[in-house]
C-alpha cells in the first residue's frame, strides 16, 4: 500500500516553505509505526498542479491524502482531482474539511473520504481497512458510498499525546524552511470569536515535559536543528508546566532557541525570566485590540493592564515581543483603533503584526453570521468581515500601525518593518475575496 501525503500551495500571497507541514509528518510517523512504510510526504507549497501530477505518476500511490486550510481549498481540491484521474483513493483532512465535510463530499466527486479532526489514529485504521478491502465503521471518517454520504461516529480526541510518535520529516529538504515546528500541546480553553481552535482541537491537552524534551533532543541530533517554533495555540496555559519544561531544558544543556505564541495573562515576570534562561527568544501575543469594548466583542477575556505588564516584562528580560492586532472586529471604529494605537505606544513591542478580520468555518463568528456557505464553492478565497469597516480602510489602518511601531523603535523598528513588512505585503491578499457586510 503506497500512500502520498500532499501539502498544496498556500493561499495566494503566502510564500512557500515557511515551515514543514507538521500535521502530515505526524501522519507519516503513525503510518510508518503501524507498518505502512511506503508513505511519503510531499510539500508541494511551491508546485504547479502539473508538477504535482508528475510526482503522482512517478510515485503511483494507492492513497493520496491532502491537507486543507480554508483559503487553500481550491489548490487542495485540484490535487484530489488529478489524483482521482490517476486512479488513487483520495482523502482530504485538516481544519477546513473538519467543518465543511458535507459540502465537500456533496460537491466534489474527486474526494472519496474526509478525515475529521485529529488524523493519526484515523488514517492508520483507514489504511488497515483498505488493505483488508473491507469497510468497517471507523470513527472520524465521512465518506461517499454509492452516492450516499456516510458520516461515521465522532472520534474521541487523543488524550495521551505522548503516545503519538514524533513527526517524521525525513522526506523533506529541511534547509528550505524558515522555521522548524514543534507542538507541545493541542487545543485551547478559550473561545475567541474569530478562532476555530477550540472547536477543532477541543480543550487544552498537553504532552509531558520529558516527552517534549526528548523530541527536541532528537530533532537536534536527527535533523541538526537548534532553533524551534512552538506552534501550540496557547503554550503557557499551565505556568507549572512551563516552569518544569524550562528547568528541564536548562538541565538538558541542549542550548536550543525557541519562540512561542500565547496570551498576555498567562505570563509573569519570573516565568519570563526562566523562559529566557531556557532559550526563549520571541513571544507572539494575540492582543488583538486596545479597546475593552472590542476585547469583549471578541470574547477575548483579557484586560488592558495585563497587556501592558506582559510587554513591559518582555522588554525587561530581553525577549522579542510581537503585538498582534486584529483590525475590523465587530464594533470597530476609528476611535477603537486609536485605543489600539495608544496601547502599542504604552507597550513598546519589538514587532507589531496586523491582520484584517476574516471569517473561517468552525469559529463562533461564522456561526453567528446568518448567510449561506455557498460562497465557498465559488472562486473566492477569503471571506472578510466588513460589517464594521470597509476593506481598504482596514488595510490603511494596518499599514499605519506597522509604521507606528517602526517609528517607536527607531532604526531597529524600520529594519523590522523591512523584514516583516515585506512578508506582510505579500500576505496582503488575493484579489479573489468575498466580504460579509
Ligand atoms: C503554524 C500555523 C501556521 C503556519 C504554518 C502552517 C503549516 N504549514 O502547517 C503559517 C504561518 C504558514 C500559517 C499560515 C496561515 N494560517 Co495558520 N496556523 C498555524 C497553527 C497555529 C498551528 C498549525 C499546527 O502546527 N498544527 C498542528 C498539526 C498537528 O495539525 P494539522 O496540520 O491541522 O494536522 C492534523 C489534523 O488537522 C489532521 N490532518 C491535517 N491534514 C490532514 C490530511 C489528511 C489526509 C488526514 C487524514 C488528516 C489531516 O491530522 C493532523 C494530525 O492530527 C494553526 C492552529 C492549529 N492549532 O492548528 C493555525 C491555523 C491552521 N491557521 C489558520 C489561518 C487562518 C492561517 C492563514 C490563513 C492566516 C492568514 N490570515 O493569512 C495562513 C494561511 C496558510 C494557508 N495554508 O493557506 C487557521 C486556519 C483556519 C482555516 N479554516 O483555514 C488556524 C486553524 C488558526 C485558527 N485557530 O484559526 N499558519
């Protein structure tokens, strides 16, 4: 049984090879452990569909699994179309099909099976049942059988994350990537209106400290990496675990550097000091807004003073801090954006990163909006939330905020603007979009 796992081109505006497709590398590791050794991960984030077709012809897989974000869905569906033409069984997985499986199976005959949610256990059971040529009821699967869509039972999320084998990156040319990921926890206890993490991954679950440190040590020796990006939605949900992890990293003498993303209210000055000592070089805080009203509308459950403290402490201990701004939230006005500017001035972050609000399936905001999902079937790539502000106005504020942080940080700020501004310019998206409002 030959299995090819493909990560297609990102959404337009994104450069390829930012980091390896960690989800597919997790799947490869689980499949290999279960005996499916003819499994290959193909990062096609820079490939034309013609080149992907050639790769499929050469590898001749029985099964093709494709990972799919909402904005990359057209690219992912193109891969399934080509794979189907070449006779493979096609499986779509990832955050977008997790929520939109019915629409996908109803409308795209090139997709045979959708895997909902976490894929490690499901893909192994599925591969085994395909070998046996016998369909069994496998949790977490939705499939088309004789023109009927069959929705399997819900699969329990994996409680013991230590039981999952480390992601296998051996098929990839790691020199290409800007970042090297590691995942130490899954899920999030919060439910911000723009985020689907809670719905997709459930409440926060974490790996044990020895298991994480062992993977880091393995990555140093196996892949020669010394610098990591921890892609957890909320790294410091438990300060006790962070303390233990930092202590273990100091004791391990691995000498690695790492960056995280987390919430402002989950750090303290002593914790940040310890993190710095253990190799933490950067933290991205999803602040989103400087307006208490907007924070409430976003269900952020965060207060302004915690924001100021977190950035002040990062500056004290010497950790590079990123202030994420979300522009155009429900209720956003020029005044609320001025409150955000004022907060940036008070916080003095190393970097300001901005995003214009988009709406994704599985988020509370998606559920609140009463409109048809049909737009996903059209050519549009992105759904912008434009009830509060017009799109060009939001992008104007976005540019202004980035300039503000450059001015506040002098030479260093302008250098950061050049470095990250260029990337963000590329991120300023597609001409193909829809907007609500
Ligand atoms: C790191 C990250 C990135 C990185 C790298 C992504 C990558 N190449 O993996 C970068 C910076 C590139 C990025 C960019 C973007 N991201 Co991002 N990102 C993340 C983040 C924080 C972690 C990803 C991760 O490590 N996941 C862990 C792995 C294990 O999970 P996984 O890849 O989903 O795979 C598992 C399952 O989904 C499933 N599975 C996945 N694929 C397949 C395929 C098959 C065949 C099977 C069987 C199973 C399966 O099995 C895997 C193992 O359990 C997630 C949040 C999250 N918790 O996932 C957001 C997230 C995925 N990103 C998100 C968004 C919105 C974006 C952007 C669109 C942002 C923007 N506004 O421009 C861009 C677009 C990128 C694109 N592809 O189009 C949203 C996606 C929402 C959506 N519906 O699409 C998320 C969910 C954040 C959120 N909470 O809303 N992102």
